[in-house]
C-alpha cells in the first residue's frame, strides 16, 4: 500500500510542477521594426518589451531604450 501511495504522490507532484511551469513562464515578446540599425556601440541587447522597445547595455553600464521607430527614447547612465 505504501508503494502505491508514494507513486501517486510523486506523479501528482510532477504534474503540479509541469502545470506551474506552463502557467508561470514569461510571455514571448516579438520585436517588430521594418528597418532598424542599432550601432554596436550600444552594446548587447538585454531585453525587449511587447510594445517594441529594445533595451541595450554597453560595456560602461549605460542602458539605452530604443523604440519601434529606432529612436533612442531613454538613456540611463550608471556610476
């Protein structure tokens, strides 16, 4: 009886973990710009928002937000 109960608990735990993984994962974001060139000096792409904004961080720690029209809308300098 104990083996059967243990097996059911393990299977239930696995199903619960799988369900939570599916429900809590972040949504996919798709960036959409017709033609956009961002200079390599802006650094690496760190994240993207659903409204098309892209966030880049360079080696000095400066973060730049570029909108869907390829305009730098926000620059954050770190000291």
